[in-house]
C-alpha cells in the first residue's frame, strides 16, 4: 500500500512500456493516476483500462507542459518519458537526433519537475521518481543517450540536495536493457536492434514499475535514492581497449 499521504501520481511517457506499467502498478496501490504522453489513443485505452485521468502533451513543448501541469496537485511525479534517437556513434548521429533526445530526456524532465515540484514543497509532501539508465551511471557507446541520462543522474542528486528539509523525496531508477518499444525508435537498422536486444533475457517493463512501487512505499523517513536494476545476464562496466589510430595501415 502506497504511503497514506500520497494520493495522486503523474506518470509521463505513460502510453506504453515502463510508463504504462508504472501507471498500472501505482493504480493498484490505490493512487489516483494521471497518465501523460503524446499518443492520445494509447492514453485513452490505458485510462479506460485502469480508471485513470490522462493528459495529451509533448514534453518538448515548454508552454504546453506548464499549461497542463501547473495547476495539478501531484504527490508522486514519475519522470519516465524519454527517447534514444542517435543510438549510435556521435560521428554518425544526425544533428536533429541530438535535439530530440536532449529536448525530451533532459529539458522536458526539467520543465515537468519545475511545473510540479513547487506544489509539493508548499504541501510538504511529495516524491519525484526519475527513470534514468545504467547508461547515465557508466560509460557507454551511445554518446547522446548516455549524456542525456547522465544529466538525469546529476539532476536527481542535485534535486535531492535542493529539496532537503522540504519533505519531498527524490528517487532515481536506472534500468539496464528492458524489452519495450524503446528500441523500435532508437534503431533505424533492424539488424542492429536485434543484436542489441537478443542473447539474454531482458528486463520487462513490470520489473522497473515494481522498483517505482518499492521506492514510493518506503516509510516516510526513508528515501531510496538510487536503484540500479539490470538483467541477470547483463554486466555493466569493465575496460575496453582499442588500438590507437595512427592514420596509417599496418
């Protein structure tokens, strides 16, 4: 059962994947859920299924975010909306993929947080849950995505300091590979996607949603700061050594 002081949760990127699973999980905990995403048809189907409210909003539209969220009384904000465009070497990334990924993963999260958190502080009650990634904690090849999730990691740490003493908790959940539609958008090449999503059993969206519930259900004096959750067969870290580029063939 969720903290008795928490009544309402706003989940971004709730039309599918981790967001939809989290909306379902929090609704089962008895919270009123407001599901937010860009795809209205998916949101309506989810809202009808679980008995939730929904808001159609693109978090890259700053004014739309403040118009949609500014007057909401939200106890739990789950910043889940994100994208992985440019999931390749920086040398091959399209400039527009940088704008898309940073605009949603970083700027959108900041505006959503700015719109909602002041009300939490006024009520001395609230919980911000940021869905990060192991790519934000460890070096990884997809530079654009990793940089955006690295920003979410520091945002979570900084926000925790900023809100110290207000009664508002901040949790960052950093999943490894999760089997969702994320990879359909991240990869243009079907073979590259297949290689990245095969070879071992990936996490499911429900696995990450349960981490959200665990953090939200912690006693009021406990802030679960960071959860790193990965598939059993995925190992993070290590050292990769490559031959130096000399400019000559050998």
